[in-house]
């Protein structure tokens, strides 16, 4: 007879709530989680006496009946409190609170009057309609993306308000994400001003569920034990885990299969050793650049591998190089819009086109604080063969003070030499970057 009725994979809120309900019905449930801690995206960090919510951070009082039912059942209602300034907008070096509060009609929460006016015009159809969250496409905003909404109501609205809110609350990307779900949440929860949070961290509910379901670190260890048995993990003397020998075999197989990519990587390692900063190879993918290889810099403060593998063409130097030599890519990017990620991102089409003229004239591209404040990059083109088409870009990225200004010319000459070697190798068929357009 099996010792288990249901195996739940993942100790996030969904897995734990499912396990809790099934256990309440008398089923024998085990939750398998790959991380050491239960909670998934609801995990909070505790640092120096502060609680930091890293994914989810708010609770809406209206529109989430199952969540509130569970809060009542778990008896954690007293942990929930109202956030005084649920959303503040960061503008010109300071935070403007009260966005969504009736007072913001007066203060504008940092938004200029013209933008406030357009914000009201944008929200009115949704308020009149009521915005059924189950059918967001069947609302006045249809299937428009946030960027497309900006074309009607002004790009500043997207750049300064909708993009920051949707990015921080849901991790959405304006040019790909529909506006209706966000606006329906705002309308149906009767405005962000009512949002609440847990007093001691957003992981309050998952911690309580995990306690009741009996999920402990041992659950994770149970998963690990299976992997140890299969040679995929090894125990370390300190009691932790490291990749097992079987992975070395798999790695070797992968190396043989992708010898060409490996040689691309060894060139990057050389470049990284010379430049000291993170270097990467980017290829076009629709309206973005995707980094197919990346070797991290050696300094403590550096651009790290967890950073995104994909970036819109207009923000990064590699993207600018690719757009500078491919009219189709440029036009597709312009059609999709130029959303900002910092105050230095080029968001005006005419300025972006002029910037690409400069890239072709200079032979390399720069992105100074345009993707992330304090970080800059330089990129040069890689050709399919000498005199052929630009198929990729090699870029270096690091703290602004170490990348541009007096360092720039030296860095560019190293990158150009590297790009020339990659171009020659591509022409000889030794590298296979492969265009990754989608
Ligand atoms: C940026 C951001 C902000 C958000 N803000 C809010 C907010 O303010 N309020 C709110 O209510 N919600 C918010 N959300 C949504 C909320 O975080 C999610 O709805 C919720 O965490 C989803 O829970 P889940 O269990 O489905 O997934 P997750 O929380 O992702 O949990 C999945 C779990 O499964 C584990 N797992 C995955 N694969 C395996 C495997 N093969 N074996 C074992 N374990 C595995 C993972 O390690 C993880 O622990 C936000 C989400 C994001 C991304």
C-alpha cells in the first residue's frame, strides 16, 4: 500500500494551499520542494532587523475572496494591516506618495497636470465599464499592451506610472503585457489606496500553511536524496550538496555537441580577462537582443549572470549595434515603442535614429546608465564574414566609472580585435551563432 495519496510539487502558495486543503480532507500529502525554504515567490528576507518582501508585497482587500477566506481560517487576520502610502512614484530623485488616493487629484503624486488629466481620461472608460477580471479582453482596453495604451494617452503615463507599477507588482514588460488585467485589478480592488500587507512579511501565510502541512527542510532533502541516489548530486563534508559526477558526464557530452559555442566562450573568457568586466555575445531576437554567451567580470562589483538574458534593442549597447545595421530591426523596435528603464534611456524615436547614425559613424555603441543606473556598456559589431552582414554584437558591461570616459578608447580597441576574430571564425564556419529571430 503506498504511503502517500498525493505528491504536490512546489511549496509556493499554490502548492501549500492545495496540500492544506487535501490534508484537511484526510489525504496523505507530501510536498516536494527544490529550495531549502518553503514559500516560492512569497518568501521574505530578514536583514538587519528589516523585513524585505522580494516578490509579492501587497494584499488587495477586495476581489480575492479565496485569499481572505484562508486568512480567516488560518487566523492570521491580525497580521494584516493597511499600507499608509501603498504606491509612491519616484520622480526627479524623490518619492511622491499617495498615488491612487483622492488627494492625488490635488498633489498628482508627482505627475504633471497634463499627465494627470490624461490619467483620468484613461481610467474613465474602465470605471464606467466595471472591468470584469475574468474577461480582461472584453473591456474598453481590449488586447492593447501597456505600450499601445501609451500611444493613446501619452508615453509618459506608461513610463512614469503603468510600467513601474506593473513591473514591480507583477514583473510585466510593457511592450508585451496587456493593459486590461492591470487596470481591472486597479478598478476591481477599488484603487491601490486600499491595498494592505502583512505586518511581518508577505511570507506570513505560506509559513503558517507550511507549519500546518508539516513541510520542513527535510522535504527538500528528500528530493535531494533521490538526486544523490542517481549520481546527480554529491554530499559535501559540510553536509551540503554539490553537483554530482553524472553531471560531469552530461557536461562532457554537451561540450562535444556544442564545441562551436564553446570556442565562442573561450574568446569571451580571454576578453573578460583583458577587460576585467562582464562580456557577452548578443544576437537579435524580434525587438530585443538576447545574450547567447556571457562571462562574468572578476571584480566584486560587476554585472552578474542573474541579470536578464534579454533586453529591448534600444537600451543596451549590443541592441543599438544590431539595430544600427538592420533597418527592419530598427523599424520593428520603433513600432513597439522605446520604454525607459532609467531617466537616461533614449525614448524619442528621432533621437534613437540619430544615436544609431553615431554608432555606424563611430563603429561602436555605448549605453551609459540607460538600462540600469550606474551600469554602462560598450558594444561592437560581429559580421557573418568580412564585409558581410552584422549578425551579432560583443559587448562589455560594468560600473559606469570603469567602462566609459577615459577607459572607453582602450576598451573599444580590445572589443574590436575580439569581434574581428569572431567574424573570421564565423566566416570559416568555426562558430555557429545562428540568428535567433522570433
Ligand atoms: C514581481 C512580482 C510581484 C508580485 N506581487 C504580488 C503581490 O503584491 N501580492 C500578491 O498577492 N501576489 C503577488 N505576486 C504573485 C504571487 O507571488 C504569486 O501569485 C504566488 O507566489 C504564486 O504562487 P505559486 O505557488 O503558484 O508559485 P511560486 O511562488 O513560484 O512557487 C513555486 C514553488 O515551486 C518550486 N518548484 C518549482 N519547480 C519545482 C520542481 N520541479 N521540484 C520542486 N519544487 C519546484 C519553486 O522552488 C517554488 O518554491 C507577485 C508576483 C511577482 C512575480
